[in-house]
């Protein structure tokens, strides 16, 4: 089905989830090759490399870092994380020989690219065909027209000490801690409003990285009593604080919905370098979210990463709940095989209007470039197979691709007029 492959290859897209540094940040921080490992670093670590071994702050020479990298690179070249890094380095930075000289030459190319003000437009706009990308780097001050911000709101409910409250209050640009829980809720509302005015397109909840997605339904009084104890300096365990967290999670969902913001929620697989719960993967099972889906029918929940490895239950959820949206961010590079099988099932089960086809989820644009090529190939192959099997005709397949890579993102995030 060459027509489908050709159409998807040239299709310009909206990228629904990234962690990309802005061009100014990358230039200021002078990112080098070892700054671009991201997910690959997780594989290097699980293959035996000490966490942080390639950190610039250790004062190692580039040759020393290259030597460490090459030792563990040989153990991981089979993984998709490694294949993406290899493709990006070879196609964008001319790396040909995976030896000391090759790594050092590619490192020089990366450093030159980081200083190049046109690098982002070249890689994202020209080579990748990305018109807009949502990036989560915990600031709304992006200064780059191709980006729109998403913001973690976990900091508003990851409260363990009085100092945590002080930190949140400072982030809200307040001079003193809210003396009442109701004032704290009002301040959180004001923060959401401010973020939206500054361009935020969605709220992000990433609490699956540090606690369960399961959320109770405590009363205002329950949360208020815990807030007062926390403000008073009482030491409490995480289980004691859970009702306060749960109340705030619900409050953020309610207020995000009230001001027209979708809520992106991490589900499934963990990235090891940021997991704060010891990678207890069962806490990330999207099935834990069913009570929230039932309680907030007007919310728009974007359940990230197709819930992998709990993707079968996830498929049933996004099929049945009008307020649950399917999102393929990250999953293609975790496992292309499962991504393709899940897409086959999604075409059979989930209304096309509810599926988001791509989010690179990388912290560097080289990774996004390689990831998008893989995602487009998997989608094109899957749709071609559906057409060959008679499940779709060619026009339906092309319409499906247009929806998941562009149209659905415009509709869900209120970007009308940008098409």
C-alpha cells in the first residue's frame, strides 16, 4: 500500500507530548552527545553502568566518558532505545564508526548543533515535519513558536513536610504559607489559571512514578485536618497523608476541567531514572483510574503510553469511557512489537477520534526525529495490513492517519485555527 506509506511519510504532525529543552536552554547548557542519551541511559544502567557515570560534573574527559559509554553500548545495541540513538547520531551527526574516534567526532557535531540557532527548525520543522509540539519542562516560558507548554501539577499535592508547603507557596509567588486549606485551594486555582494564560495546553499528573494511581474520595474535612497538621509541623507517613493527596488530585482534575484543560496522566511503564517508588509497576496500572473516570464524566483524561504493560485492560477502558483518550506517546520505542499489535487492536476497538498517534517523550530533538520515523512506519504498516485484510479501505486508512497525527490533537486541545 505505497499510497498510505507515502501519505504518512509526508504528513505534517502535531506532537502531543515531549520533554524537550528549548533552543535557548540547549544553547546555554551546551548539550553534548552524552547529554542526549535519555532513555538509552536507562538501558546502559540496567546493563551494569553506574547511574550518573557519564555526568559532566564528575570532571571526566570526553575520552573517558566515551570509553565508559562504548563499554556498555556494546551490551545494549539490540534495544529500541539504542536503535533510536544510533539512527539519530548517524543521520543527524554523521556518526559512522562506533569507536572512540567516531564518538568524539559526533560529540563535536552535537556541540556545534547546540550552538546553532537554526537546529531546532531544521530537525523538527524541516526533517521531521512537526508543526507544533507540547513540551513539559516545568516552565511556561518557552520562547519558541513551535512549542506549547504542559505542566506537572504533582508538586501541589506531593506534600510531606512544612517545607514542601513553603516551596509550593514560593512557586505561587506568595509571601507566606496559606494559613487555611481553603486558601491553599484558591491559590492552586489561581496557579492553574495563570498557567493557562501563559499558554499551557494540558495539566499533567505524573504521580504513578511515586505512588499508586488509585485515588480515594476523602472529604474536605479529612484533607483540611491533614493540611493543618502538616502546617503545624507534624511528621506523618505517606499513608497518613494519602487523603490530602487524593483530595488535591481530585481538585486539580475538577479545576482543570472547569477551565477547559485536558488532564494527561502517566500510566504504565516507568523511566528508571525518574522513578521514585522503586519501579513498583503495578501502581501504574490504568485500571486504578476507573473511579476517577466514573466520577468526572466531563473531564478529558489523556491516558499516556497506552498503559503498557497493562495495555489490554487499557484498551477496554478507552473503548468504554467517553472521557478517556488513547495516547501512543513513548510506546513505539519501548516495544515496537506491542505498539503495532496495540494499534491493530485500537483500530478494531476504539473510535478514531479518541486516539493520539504520537508523542516523542524525549528530552532532545534528535530522539524525537528518530522516534517519529519509527512511529510513522509502524502506523503505515498497520494501516496497510488493515486495508489488505479488508478491514479498512484506503481512504479510511488515510483519514485515520490524519486524525491521529494531527486532527485529534487540534480538537482535543482546542487548537482550532492552527490547521
